[in-house]
C-alpha cells in the first residue's frame, strides 16, 4: 500500500499555513453579490449527511451564516441522515447543478465506495468537489490501567497475543484506523464493534476493552480527567489540544495517518463561474475567527491548502487509500 497522502500538512509548518492564510486574505474575493446571485438568489441548501449534533452538523451550522454573508443570499442547513451518508449524497447527486444544493459530508464519503458495492451514485463522476473544510486527527487511547505505556509497548504485546480494540461499528473510522495500524505495525488486533462511539469509549474507560482510536474532541475531557490515557495521535503533526502526545510516526509506526474531514461538494456539471464564487465564499468563511475557533475546539485544523485547489485530489487519494485497506483487510459492514 502506498504511503498515505498528507497533502501539504506534512510539509508546511503551522507558521507557514498562517502565512498562506494571510496571503489569501490579501487576494480579491469573487463573491456572489459581485457577479450575480447563485441560482437567481434563491436559498442555498447545505445538505448534511449526518444527524443534528454531530461533527458534520456543527461544521455546517457554524459555516452557514458566514457563507450567507459572503454570498448575500440565504444558506439553509438540511439534515438528511441515513445509510452512512448515502441518502444525502444521493439527493445532492440528483439535484440541479446550479449551486443551490450542496453536500457537507464526512470522511465516510471516501470510504463508502469500497464498503458498499452498489451506491445510488458514482462517487467519481456525480460530484464537483468544492472544498475540504478541516481535518481532524484521532488519538489512540487506552484504559488507564492497561500495561502498555507507549505504542511500542502495544506492538510488543500484540505480537505476543492479539489485543482487543473497540470501534463505533464495522467500517467506521475507528475500525479503519485499527486496520491500518495492524498493517503498518505488522501486528494482529481483535476488532470489537459497538453501536456508536459513546458505548465503545465507555467500555474502554471501564476496562472492558483496552484500546480505542477516539475522536480528539469527544475524548479530550476524559483524557484530562485521567479516565483515558493517550498513546499517539493519528496525524502527521501533533494535535494542538494534545501537544505532549506523539504522532504515530514519532511513536514508531511509519507511514501512518488517519484523518477525519468534512468536504463540501456540488452536483457534477456545476458551471465554472458558480464554482469559483462558491469556493471564494467558502475560503472567506474559513478565515472567520469564529469558524476557525470552532474547528480548533473540535480538535482540528483548517485544510492545509487554503486555495482549495487540491481538495479534489485529496478526496480521490483518501478514496484510493481506504479502498486498498478495505480490500486487503477484508472489511465489511456486516
């Protein structure tokens, strides 16, 4: 399997990213009210693939008023949860390509083609990628009393006897993170799927299962309270909220990166001028202090390429990476 793409994140320091963002502010914005309204000015539907209260929904509701201000027309958040994001994606894929219907999804968008052989759309051709809003690392945590004090200890123990790890379900981000860990570290783990991340994390804290690849935002309070012990983050850079926790590479697992992320996509066939207007508005929204603060509160960073020119390539690379892992590890949703 090829090394995972970090797309600028591995090469640019946070200082250089700030500089890039500053340069972006100096560039002129191409906004809807400067060129004419999107779809005649009717409300833009920002369709979210998951229920209210989740990470994707929080991103949508933080972004929507900023997009509305940038475009000069209403932006309405619409939740269409179900089938691991397929309902929302299918709805947007069938919509008129005039910019009035957009999809705000999660990293499952790149995983679904390999997990579900018959999607109601072709991921590669049914959409126009506009942006990747932010990337969020996970963190490998363990029960406080677990005998491993480092990732190297986990590898040593797992080579002697496979170790259980919890996830929020078959084919979930945590499941895939564990599968990639097995592959990169050359060890065997035993996957224990739960119906959701909350029950999985509760059992890890209770000592029922020793390991979990947790979302940083949802686990941070438990880490600070001593109910979970962090071993490594799954990004190539250390997490802002866990500066003392090493990356997987620093902990001894080379070529390992697992990110959760939120893309915005439009239907295929979107006119180039409409795409440019929407991308400019998204860039402006991501420069807003409130949006940036929310992303960091959730344990993430804005997408490394402020221009969003590599957003489509990033999504395609993620899809290729996880298709290979899913095939090689024989991962299914059953």
